[in-house]
């Protein structure tokens, strides 16, 4: 059993890129994050927010200017080799040698990590990502979805405790995306901590139990998914009316209601207004309805609100 609380921990992390003929670019500014062991953490933010810089620091591809980072309680400066063995990174780009087979690529990757032949699990991993039947096919003949799964397989060869997924379902169709989501959930169920960046907010909402929203190199908010979803109290009540043509009462107009056929849509802040109050207004104005449905604010609402106010 792992004896550490945080799979990844960064304190006061700073990274500035010095670009010729341009101003210095602050990619990370006093960046503090704790990713719990066994969790699925999503890093969300617009392009240039600092997500890739953070991932590249974890992988040893970019050097930080200040701060400390530990992976599985191992300081990346004091023991870089051991800390990097704890993570497997799945890059966004499909950079696979086209003239190697999946079997050869996994064997080569295992060799680079120093995994002895008797401890390699090439067959098991290929079966897990549903690529065993293509084990002898050249990578250039694989579909985009298969190559995406092959990248995941490569990241698993050294049995890492953490998987970093950088836009893991970019450019794949809806069916494959959902299949990959199921596979990531299974990996997590088997004890692997997952940290992912994604532009698909529904992906983060489905997969993650903890979400960190980043903008301009700083963390705007880091909390459990449920707490973030409750951050914004926006809610929509949908009333199925008994009649079509109704006039909107004056005391209901503050909710900016809209009518579509026999549906009355009312947006309100559940922190300020209770649904009961809206129903009372309808009853007072003798507006009858047969059914009520409600919709909560989603992660996109939270994301846009935080970015807008930054």
C-alpha cells in the first residue's frame, strides 16, 4: 500500500520563458497543487494557461525557475530518475514510429525504462487496450483511435503509479471517446492516480473527482467536482404548462423567463431564490402546470464564470 497522501505536490512553482525579441512569458506563477493518491484530477484552462508547462516539468522536459515538486513523495530535483519512473505520460501528439509494430514499440519502451524481459507485460497491456490482435501490424496501418490507445499502452509498460493524460481523446470519435473513458476509469479503479488535461468539459465532469482550473499560469480554483458544481447556484426550472398563451407576471420577469410552446423556462440562483417561491408566483397568477423539471449548472458554467472574472 502506498504510504503517501499526495501523488503529486507542487509548492510555489514558477516558470518564465525568456523569448528573444519578446517580453518574458510567465507560464506558471506561484503555482500550488496537491493531487491526492488514487484520484482522477482534471487540469482545465484555456490555451496558454500553463497546463502543458506543468506536465512538462513533471516529465523532466522543462526546468522550473523556482519552487518544489514531488511525485509519490519523491523530490524531482533530488531524485529525478526515480520520480519519473513513477509516472507514465500520454502525449497529445500521435508521435509513433510508423515502421514499428505495437509489440515492438512496447518492448522498446520497456527496455528504455530498464524493465527486465521476465517482468515485461507486453501481452497483458496490449490486451487491456484491445490491440493484441494488431500486435504485429505496422503502426502506420492503425487508425487514429488505435494509435491513441497505443500511446496509453506505452505509458503503462513500467507499471507507473500515476498516468498523465494530455488531451487524451482529442480528435477521436464519440464512441471511442466513451470507450477510452471507461478504460481510464478501470485504470483508476486498479489503483492508478490519473491527472488529465482536456478541452472537453463533459469529459472532466464525467471522469474527474477533483478539478483544478488554471488561467495565466495561476490556479483560480481547485476543489472537488461536486463543490465546484455548487459554486455557481444557477438552476433552470422547466414548467410544462396546461395552456399555451400566457402573459408573464411582472414579479416573474426578474428571472428573464422564456416560453417555448407549452414550456416555461425560468433561470434562477438557488442560493437566493427557492423553487417554492417561483411556484407560489405561478399559483398566485393562476398559471397552471402539469410537470416540473430542473437543470443544475454544469462545469462549463463554472469554468466560464471563473475565467470571466479573472
